[in-house]
C-alpha cells in the first residue's frame, strides 16, 4: 500500500500561512486541440487533457512535458479517475466511453454507450459503478468499473445532465433541463423520486459533513437539499455557474458572473464574497486555496481559504473555460486555456509544500507521519502549549477521517485515496520541506 502524504496547515490566529502563487509554465498545443477538461493520476503522476477533438494529450506531472497523444472519441464531456485501478474514464459526447490505463498511457477499452448525446458522469463508490447521463435517451447509463461493461439503463426523465453522488446514503442526484432533479438509489439503480424547482441546474456538489446537496443555477437561487429525506431545506440568493466544497472548513464556494460567494455549509448562510468572475473552481486542500478561472479573461484568481480574500490574479495566455486539476505530489494546478493566443494548459505553483512547527522558546521540529501496514502513525505536537487537530483528506479535499496523535487505522481506505493531512493549530506555522511515504 503506497500513499503520498503531505502536511498542510491553517493558522487560526494569523490570516494565512505565508506562501506565493505563480505561473510556472504553459504547455502549448500546436495542433487543433482546445482543452476544456484536465484530469490527474496521482499513482502515475500524469496529467490528461480533453477537448472538442479526438485527442487526449498526456503530460508528465514531474517535467510538464507532453509524453503521449491518445486517439479517442470526439468532444470530451469530462473525466473520472479511478484511484483503485489507476485508470481514467473519458466521457465522449457521442456514444463512447474511453478507458485509459494510466501506467501504460494508452486506451485499453472503448465502451460503446447506448446513447447519442452524453452530458455528465459520477462515480458510485459503494457499488464501484459509473453513472453517465444520456440526453437523447433520457437515461442514466450504468457502467460496472470492474468489467468496464454497461450493466443497466435507468430511465430518469427528460434530458438528464449533471450528476452528484451522496456516499453517505448511496444515492445519486441527476439534474434535468426541465428544472428538476431525479434521485437514484445506488444499490438498486432505480429512481426514488424527483425534486422540483424553478431554474435549470448549472452545478451540483455534496456536503459530506452535514449530508446535504447544493444545487446552483445561473439565474436563480442556490438550493440546499437534505440528504436524509431529499427535501429542499434552504434557498440562498446566490446565482452561480459552478460550485466547489471545502470539507475541512465545511464551506461551499459558488462562482458566478460577478463574484464568488462563500457559504457556511453548516448554517447555510453567506459568509462573504470575492469580486471575481468564476466559471470554474478548484479547491487545493494542501494549502487551503481556491483557484477560480473564467472563460472570458486570461486570469486565474487565487482565493485564500482562511480569510476568504483574493490573494492574487495570475495571468495566463487566454481565457480558461474548463475544469482544472490539482497535482498533490508537486502542488501544481493545471488550467486549460484557449483563444486567439492559442491553446494549452497553464501550470500554476504554490510555494507552500509542508509545515514546520514554530514554538516560542522551544526546538523547532518538522513533523511527518508514517504509514506501515495500514496504520498511520501521527507524531505528537512538540509543544505542550499548542492545541492541534488533524484531518485526513482525499484528493478532492473531502474529509476521510479525524486523526489523533499515535496510531490511526487507515487500512479501510482505498490505496491512492489519501491526498494530504491538514493540521489546524493555535500557533504560527512556517514552511518546511515535504514528506512522502
């Protein structure tokens, strides 16, 4: 069992850990490849791009060099990375789901979908299944990830689009163009019911701490749905294109035309907003930052997750209009861009890669955990004056479990699922070198 474990921190008494963000490089594409989606394999340290053509470029996560070009289906609608098998699913708009073996940098299977216009997908962790929406057949297509075969088609209603999975209840939420959401039972792959509202959904995300689903609309309120009984429990006046969730701080970021709103996910109230135009959001759990891209402007905004303030706007060659990806091994963020200046992937870096405890009048010590045979050993804080809490996060920033000093059983977690540990401390922290296991 091999995990990459990095420490990151949030300072409670100071505004944030000192760090800097910058554009490390751009990876241009000379051929007609306009990427709109980027995905990352932490096991193989590879970056994958997808756009409107029939190509996926493979980028080495260490060197930022293009190492392969794969011929796939046309018009990428998104990626899903399967950490247990180190394989990547590329959903294509027209009847095809490509399976990429990341260690081989090659397409190992093409799954023919009984659909002519696919729009989105999500992963059922309990059943190891992938759900893909078909707008033309008004179905959710179920793919068994162990065999990579289509095993079922679920009629869900008119033009299904976006999906979101609730691992606590083993349910999937499927938005429709007619402003409704179908709730699908993840065990039986049957429709449990529908939730009706007044605006077409633009994004869905799941709050794992409070078991709630957030539904955004470009021209309407942000709805909060209870994962227990699938009823709308709150409606916030926050129109948004996109959403991302910070599980460690239990906050939702909603990107809209004029601002990114920050929502307290426990109370479902708007805490503040940052005046940036957000059409794509990515949360970096290692450094507690939110990256905000727009399709109209050549800038990536970086929001501090502690103070929820704008740290920096980083210029990229052209508008970034698609999904971004985070590389926890090198703490890089990849943002696709395209326009009159050409197309490619912008690589952003952050200087903060570790945590060093700084105590008053005591020895400074870098603290790193170890994992042996499914047990994570977390060292005790060196200072008796500190109050430290620790959480284990996955690659999306979702909290997997709380940690205590000493032995912590992590044998139940899938290999590759652990991304980083966040330590919240009542003290000042400073940068240190990273550790990996």
